[in-house]
C-alpha cells in the first residue's frame, strides 16, 4: 500500500538542516502518522505552499504554470523537507524530478572547490542534462549546479569543480574517474539522490554506486526514486538508507505509462514501411531497435521514405545526441530511433507513440521503452511489431506483465491521428558571387581578393615550396586564363607563384610579371626539357 506523508497543519514546521533523520521520539511519531494516514488526497485541495515549499520556489513554479503537485510530490516533498530518507516508486513522467528537486534546492549547503554538498546520480547523460536544467530553474541566487558525464572532455567539468559546485548531477562512471584522478571528494556530501536506481543497476553501475555512497558523509539524507523497489534496488535501500518513508504510486508495478498497448503481426521485411505509415499518422514517435547498427539503418530507411528521423545510441557523441533530441523537441525531426541504452535518456514531452521495432526480451526494458510516451498523464500508443520468430516469447512476456494480448493485422487508421507534419523552412543556400561576404575568408584567385604584398618566402595557401624561397612574382594574380581549383600537380594555387598547368606540361610561357627574377629564370629554362614544378611534393 502506498503511503502519503501527512500534510502540515498551521505554520510550516522548521526545517532541520543536514540531519540524516529525526530523533528517536520523532521517529515513533512519524511512523505512527504514516501508518494511519489515508493514501487518497482530494483533487484540488493541495498546492505546493501547503506542502511546506518556500515562497520563492512556489513563485518560480507559478511562473511556469505549475500550481498543482502530482501525487508523488504530495507524498514525498514534506518528509524530504523534514530531513527523512525517502523511497519513491512511480512511473516515468510522474513528476519525480520536482519531488526530489524542491527539497534538494531548499536544503543544500554551499560547496567548496572540488567538494560538492549534494549529489544526484543518474544512469544517462541525457537524464543528467534534463535534471540539471530543471534544478537551474528552481535554484536560488548563487547556487551552483554542474553536470558530470562521459562522452565529452574533462575541461569544462574540471573548471566547474575548481570554481566550486553545490549540486553535482553525475553519471557514476565519470564521477568515479574524477575521484580517482583526485579532482573530487564526496566526504562533504550530505544530500544524495538516486534517480532511476533500477536502471543504474540494470546497466551494471551498482558496484560503482555503492562505492560512491560509501564515500559520502555518514550523516546524510538519501532520496531514491525508481520504477521498481525490489532486487538490487532493495539492497541499496536496506544498506544505505535510514528507515526511509516509502511511497508506491498506483500503476508503477505494471507498465508505468498511460498508454494503449497495441500488437501487430508484421513480418521483418514489412516493418520499415509500416513504421513510416505509423509515424505519418501519429506524429512524434520514438522507435526502438536492438542494436546500434540497426538504429542507424532504420533511421536511413525511414529517411528514404520521407520521414525525418535521427538515430541515438551509445556510439553517438554527446553533441550528436543533444542535437538529435533538440531537433525532435523543436519539430524538425518526426522520429527518434534509439537503442535500449538510450531508452531512459529520452525525456521529451509530447511523444505520442513508441514503436518496438525490435521487441525486447526483457520485461523491464519493455517498461522503460514504453515509458517514453504517456508521460504526466497524457495519452500515448505503444506499438509492438511482432513477426513469427518472436510471437510466442512476446506473449509469455506480456503475461508476466499482467497483460493478455491480441496480435492483429496492421491498420494505421485505428491509431489516433496527429496534424500532418510540416517540415520547417530550410536556410537558402548562399549563391556564389565574385565578391566574398563580409567576414568570410576566401582563397585568392581570379574571382577572389588578390594577395597583398608579403615578404619573400610567404607561401599562399600554406603549401611548402619545393624550390628556393621567394621565387614567385611579388604581385599580380594567376596566369591569364588559368582556372582556380585546377590540378594540384600543376603547382601552387591560382594567384600563387608557380607555373600554370600548361607550363607543367611543357608548354612554357612567361608570367604576367615578365620583368621579375622568376620570369627571367623561366625564360632561361626554356628548351631544356620539362620544367620542375614547385609545390607539388
């Protein structure tokens, strides 16, 4: 049974700073309160102020049109503000970030260089960025928040640590690397959040998470949020948390999303065509594939069918992943094609459909994938493309999730329709002209700016001269009639100091600067055979 912390009555209770838990007498009182409180909160009777949230944060939320808390926020914010450890089990998109973000912002102290006061551990880079952005909007003046994850250089992260960080939002692997290199200490961390703890365990981060928790201050407050509170997650709760308040939201045991689950009988060779039709019909869609190579291939195949799709997986750089997600958020891409590793990192509102292009064998992965739609109470569609090879296994998997399924023929017309996709206008290509745009550097030549006079040995275009220095003409352009971008073997570029392509072929001619020293040498060289071409090495 889920529990809801009793709402404060009268003036807001004082907040005890940096306590791992209340005194023993208070514990007895709190436990009795939890066991006797109703799990149902009448709609419209609770706001953030009544939960004990500071007026400044209430105003910040109101400015973003957030006034009514979600159930998990009602259940967990008051005990977290009072210093209790909290475990929350709730579906994705249910408001977990604010559930821990508000107490975190209110209670965190000031960090020192290389020594943060609060730590948020997450499984993916994208989730770290999303949480950091959310916390920045809640943060007070002078509160410093930084993200730490792999796939990018250390430079900016080390710079943030030197300047001092109050709240570190980190992936376990990168944080462990920074600790080993001596850049971070966690012994001052007295507020820890583990978000999507079950996913961190699934990805093999559990040993690292345990080491990181062991490096934090003994007297600390710990909040844990997860889709499940069993198995490896339960190990963390029992070992590293102190008599936590538990909250289990209705529906968190099943698929955790408000979505219709549809199963279509589609053979392998038909999947891309069906997927394209569904995306055209339903709008913003996340497509899940089993492998990175498969995600790239499906994204390309969708593109050839007129669907703007971008692939996201572990081999993509952080910039590529962020750019793909931003294109998706802004409507420049109709679909994201992702692997399971990226499933928890995609947090985009407005996803109307999830397609299991390659249905997963793992029930947990099915839940995590499906959680990209139906977020925050919005409707969504979860579609599995079922071919004959996996039919029996999928039926067994869905029974384990409490779902008896019908696998039917594909029919996109039965899915909710979205407005037609309109591609955003593209930037017109800049027309070529004889004059360079302001600030735009162009190579000199017949259509470009002439070279300015330079000292002897100056080398246009950066080419190393094959002969002695300073043998080119001091001024002037290329040989009349020569074309820029000609064969490289003919010598330096147009406007440079060598001979033209004709001269390299033995058809010698004097340069336009016939009185120059190099012109005299070329005149003497005529008749001795093929001329030596400088700069061709």
